[in-house]
C-alpha cells in the first residue's frame, strides 16, 4: 500500500468528519441551541 494512497484515504476520513461536525453545528443553530453557547463549547 503506497504512502500516497494512505494520505488520500486519511484526508477523505478527516473531510467526512469535518462535514459531519459542520452539519451538526447547522442542526444546532436551526434548533435554537445557539442561544446557549456554554453548553456546546463544554
């Protein structure tokens, strides 16, 4: 397994996690939980 393939796979996994986290943040904002930032940051 080549190094380039490993890096590409890793970046794909990280990108998926970032997109999932971003989608969760959007859901939080739409549900009104952004009024309590202390709970989200903790």
